[in-house]
């Protein structure tokens, strides 16, 4: 009821060349704190591949719109604003279709990769309904029960089967969601003696807390491997990959752990509200059209700006040169007129807890 049923996106683009083999990926990751990425100043090497990626644009000061996935994706994937469900202001409500519908209108072949554990669980029924709405323009839905890195072959095969058809992929992975199990079990980069579980109490036991952090950092390292694995399948193609986290986790800050036992209104008081927001791309993408070259140049100048989930939808439209009545230049980070996020904001992710 919150989202328009129409597929009328009012979209067009004179920038996008048909059958140019262009691949655009929007990846929404689970429960990843921006403060646990090496590229954002974290002391551990959790992002070895990203840290050496030349074609990387990073927004280290991105604030999530909610502490729950089903609310966050409404802001990421539409023109809706945070807190619209509480504010009841029509200007905050989503009035646009989902971002995939715009790419579909511009003749992209669309596919989604969304985790079955989210879509099939009884307590995620509302989220499952949302996802079905947002992927309604897909050619294929590749749900999976393992982590996304084991679906790399499906991603490669889907893209190869489209030939030179432009493609848009919406990706979700269980990532760093509690209880932090998605990592390389054979060669974990950080030692794990006790697997985190709902029965453990990290706030009362320093050893359990240490294992929580180690397991969490292993999942971050694993997500970095996902980026590398997908990029390797796209070598030689023009592609752009946008990653944003849905929300973070409490990881011992001020004695708080996870999110289930903490009131939602506490979210913006702690760095759990800071999520990764980053873009990487191929040299072929930058050379494909002068508009892309200029858009990337502007994006690089905005990396120190405070950003938020509200920027993602409009930035994707702006990068791709998609014209629509739903586009807002002030929220497009590839537009010189983009404005920063001014809402609730505890601190930069690279500032100390004491600040």
C-alpha cells in the first residue's frame, strides 16, 4: 500500500547506448558497519581487495535510514525519505516505482539475487512482499540459500547469456547479519574459538565479545572477496558496481550488542547507523560515454560529504543519465548541485568512540 502499483517510470536516457554490454549492479549488504572497513580507517585488514582498487569511490560517512531492512530498502530503492511512516508527510512518502523498473524501461535485462533465508522466514513476510515488488521487472530471480559468493557462476552465466544486452542486477547477501556465520570457515582471517550464538552474552564476557568481533570482521573480509569475485567475471566489460549497507550492528559500543534488545530510537546515537556506501567500476565504463566520465569525476569530489540512503536512488539515476520526474538533483552525488545529509548523525566512522 505504500508503493505505487504502476510501472510507469516516465523514464528515458539518451546517454545509455543500446547493446553496449553495460552492466550495472546495485548490491544491498546486510548489517555491515562502515567503521569495520579498512578503507574507512579500521585497523584490521578487512578489505584487502577494495584497499587496492584504483577505480573506487568511497563515501565513508553514510547514515542509514533505518535499523531494519524492510524500512531501509524503501528509502534505498525509491524516492521515499527516512521516517516517512512516522511523519505521514506526502513529501516523504515514496511516489516512484522501484529503481529496477527505471532500468527495465531503459531496456536493461534485469535479474535479482536475494537470500532465501530472508524471503522464506516467517518473521520476514513483509520484507518478502517488498522484495517481490522491487524485482517485478526481472527476467530471472535467483534466490539462493548459501552466501552470494557461491552464486558467482550464476551471475556470470546470466550476464554471458544476454550477449551485448545491457544488464541490471539487484544483489543482496546475508553478509554480516547476526550471528556472523558467512565467512571462510577453512581459512578465517581472524581467529574464532567460539561461534557467536543467541545464547551467548558478549556484554558479560570479554572472551565472547572478542569472538563476536573476530567473527564479524571475518564476514566483512568475506564480503570483500565477493566484490573481487564478481569483478573478475566482468573483466573487459563496462560495468559499475554500487554497494550500500542496509544498517549496521551494535558491536560493544557503550555496552550495546546487536540490535534486537535496543530501542530503535537509540540507533542514531551510535555508529551502528553508519553504513558502507561505495562505488567501483571498470575503465571500460568510464570510457563508454563522456557523461560517465564527468559523473565519476563529480562523485570523486563528493567523497568527504555526509551522505545517506536517500542519495542512492537519485545517484543511480544521475550516473546513468536517466531522465524522470522522480529525479532530484540535490540528492544525486554525481551532480555538482548535490547537498549533504543534515539529519541525526553521531560522528564520522573514523572518529574515536570518545568524541
